[in-house]
C-alpha cells in the first residue's frame, strides 16, 4: 500500500449516473505481492486540496502494471460529484492498493460472477482476469451475470461477450433478479460463486451457494473511515458472533461466514 499523486487519464459516462475514472499507475517497483488484484480497492482524495479529509473508497475495475488503473463509480454525493468533474491531466491523490481481493476458483469449478448495480466494477476486473487465466488453461471460463434495476443502469459497452444481463423491470435481458436467473442456469460444472452488489443480493447469492454446497466469496462495500484497519468503523458481523474489518480482513470475505441478516 502506498499513497501517491498521479493524473487522470480518462473520465467518461458508462451508464445513467455511472462513470469510469482512469488514472496513471506508477511504474512497477517490484512489489508483486502487493498487486491490486480484483476485489482490492483504493481511496481517492475526492475533495481537492480544499477538502483534504474527504477520502472515498473505490474498487479496481481494471489495472495494468506500469499503465493505468480504473474504477466505475456512481454519482452519489459531493465526493463523487468532485470526481465526475475531473478531466484528463488533472491531479489525483491515491492510497492503495488496500484490502483483500478475490481468491482463485477451485480447480474444475465454474466461476460464477454475480454483479449488482455499481458492484459491476470489481466483477468486470475479475471477469477479465479469469478469462485470461482460462485462456492460459489455469481455470474454467467464468460466467458473468449483471443485474440492474433498469436498462439505462447497465454499462453495456463495458460488458464482455456472453454476459447475462438481468433487469428488475425487464427492459433489457432476463426479466428478474440475478438469483432468479441463477436458479434456472446450469453451469455444467460445480459452481464457485463470487459477488459484489447490494446486501440483499449478496445474501440471496449466499443462499444459492449454500444450497449448491458451493464456495462463495463476497465483496462487502461496508461504510469505511480510515480504510486501513485502524478504527473498526467497518465492522461486519460474522455468523460466529465475531466481527471482521471490511477494509483489512476484506472487502472480500467468505460469504458463508457473514451474518447477512445483521448486514440488512
Ligand atoms: C471497499 C469499497 C469499495 C467501493 N467501491 C465502489 C465502486 O467501485 N464504485 C462506487 O461507485 N462506489 C464504491 N464504493 C462506495 C463509494 O465509496 C461511495 O459511493 C462514495 O464514497 C460516495 O461518496 P460521496 O461523497 O459521493 O457520497 P456522500 O454524499 O458522502 O454519501 C453518499 C452515500 O455514499 C456512501 N458512502 C459515503 N462515504 C463512504 C465511505 N467512506 N465508505 C463507503 N461508503 C460511503 C454512503 O452510503 C452514503 O450514504 C465502495 C465502497 C467501499 C467500502
Ligand atoms: S475503516 Fe477503519 S478499520 Fe476499517
């Protein structure tokens, strides 16, 4: 993890109220163990030099060594409004990579990637990484399913070929939720589930994974303050009664251990 100043390389709308922000990533200095793998995140100072306290967490939606990194963000408040106004060449203060990312799928399993709403960013990165691994014979080809309330909230141009799209109102793709879609889909191999999205969706995927006795890794987007394990502001209750820190134990947690009712 490191803090660095860099520049914005791109900032474009990708769906209604969603933007992709790209920024230059420093040259590789040999710290391979600290690569920003899918599921990890970074924080941005999202208020310029006049509002230095305003750091905001975002998941990597892409990363190229000695190239650039990206996130897909949703306009929500003053921090993301500030980010939306940035232009290529503008300065950016980045802290990362932070947290724990997704693990590799068990050999012989079908990686089933489930994204809901703005949870699409990290799942796009995971899908691209696993597709490259599959091409190299390291795992089975992943299947990505993306759920949104309506068609205008789907970043269509960013989705890899073969992505299953589900909309609550039936305006694009499958009419219904991602878990409705999963119920009727045969992955052909024992599935391994990965998800990022709203808590009710993540809880529903936990139930699907449990019913299929499948592993499940869930990226929880819990509210965060320090982002580095120092404040306990991001506690996630586990079924054991213990708590995990989303920022340092996660944000990717074993979904079968999370107390999803307590998260609701
Ligand atoms: C690990 C992690 C990864 C994330 N990845 C993404 C992503 O890839 N794309 C994306 O659009 N959003 C992501 N988020 C949520 C994102 O951080 C918030 O949407 C953003 O901070 C809102 O800032 P704001 O100033 O615009 O909104 P504000 O007006 O400050 O708040 C609006 C809402 O945003 C959420 N929020 C605000 N501050 C935080 C915070 N420090 N931590 C978490 N949530 C907050 C709260 O729900 C709040 O009600 C992620 C959050 C976490 C914890
Ligand atoms: S946000 Fe401070 S410990 Fe996680």
